[in-house]
C-alpha cells in the first residue's frame, strides 16, 4: 500500500505547479489550466485523507465531487469571459481584461 506521504507530495507538487502557472502566465487559458491543476491537487489531498483516515466514510470523496463540479462550472464561466475578451481585443491576455468596459 502506498503511504499517505506520497499522495501529499504529489498533491503539493500539483498545487505548486498550478500556483506557478497562475502567477507566471498572462494568457487566460493557461491561467485556467493552472487553476485546474490547483483544484486537482486539493481533490487528491481530500481523497487521500478520506481513504487513510476512515475508508468506510465517504466524506472526502463527496467533497471531491463538489470540488470537481465547482471546477467545471468555473471553467465554463471563465472560458466564456476569455472568449469575449478575445473577441473584443483580439488577445487572451488577462492584463487587458480591465479594458472590457461598456
């Protein structure tokens, strides 16, 4: 059986890579990919703690399903905003998102 520490290291690496991607990139799609990596790291953490604390209770798996559902809704909304930004400014640069005024 794989120890809990291995899961924590992988989830920490996913979260760190996602955080770096969000902070270092300016393209909106790449920022969304970084946010998804961060949410996947959190989901892996929730499921690992749930399995290792009490395998009979499904609390961590239920929270993971909620995180995945919220992530899907967040991506749909953010992608729509990025597409609107691209149509208005011909760029997906998130630095120019403040230029979207009525």
